[in-house]
């Protein structure tokens, strides 16, 4: 058990802890969704989804100590797995995960004054919720399944930071991604570095990445795009035609 003295104390430290735990939970419900789904076997005991301060996640039984070191996530998420549509079940777990993340953040922030609590909530509220990350992306909806008999498929999907990308990969390779993979990615328009808090979109033709704001594409607009062509590729295509 971690020492209370080692818990995050400042607004910035608590927010950093919140972002990392949130990142782990979103990873479980999006890119690691097959692994997460398999671990939530209804035949097992009560299970919880945990996000950790290092950005990882795991599914396990709740803590045995009473009271627990931290507020506990929703208990028994595995029991409803096979009784619901997969997408709806993931959305339900996402809602409960949002509640848990907030409870952990304000557990650490119990000693903050009124202004700091407001500032903490404002910082948290500026991020998309887990529910939004799961339900607004197309990962769950468009991901190829073994039942369809398709070994690979071009599908638009969003990363944990709200990116949209198109990809051709077999289902059993998984969709594991992290910020380090994109740390050297530069915007094809402005040349700016990748930032996990910004919306990016990848061109299906030249495979370059762009800030959504640089190519005037919003997350909502990206949802309706089956194949994205950047301005440069669109211009070249027009000349050829």
C-alpha cells in the first residue's frame, strides 16, 4: 500500500495522476479492447477495471482491505458482458470509469481549498470523458471481427487522445498505441510536434499527419469521412482529373 504522504498533493500533481489513470482506462476500452473483453469473463468473480498512475490498466478483484487505499471502481463489470451489446457494455463501463476517476481525483484533493478544487475540476473538464472517447470513436463499431470472416479491414478509428487514423491490420495484432509512438510526428501543414491533447488526422493517400485545426477538420466532421485526403493530395488528384 502506498503511503498517504506519497499521494499527489498539488492540483498539478493530482491532474497528472488523473490523466495517467484515464489514459490507462481508455486504452483498455479502445485499443486493448479484445484483451479487456476476454479478461472480463462472466464466469469469474467480481471484477473491476483499474487505471494506474503510470498509464497502464488491469482487471482484478477489488481490494480486500476496508476501507480501501483509494475509492474502488465499479464492482462486477464482467457479469453484464454477455447480456448486452458489446458497444453498449463498453459504454457502460466507460461511464462508471469516469465516476471512479473523479472520485480518485477528489479523494487526493480533499485537502484543497475551494479555488484549487474549482481549478482541478476545470482542468479535468477540459479533457474528453472516457465515455466520449469510447462512444465518439469508431473503433468498437468498425473493428473487424472473426465472425465476419474478414482478416483485415480499412477502418477509421480514433486513438486515446482523439486522433482519427486509417489502418490496415489483422485483428489479432491488436491496436496497442501510446504517445511515444507519435512523439516525433510532425504536422504536415505547420510542422508542429505531436501533442496528445490535440486532435490529429492522418491522410490515407500520403500517410502524413495533420493538426485537425490546420486542415479545418473537427472530430465530429472526421466521423463522417470514410477516406481522408489532405489538401495537397486532393489538389494533385484534381490536376490528374
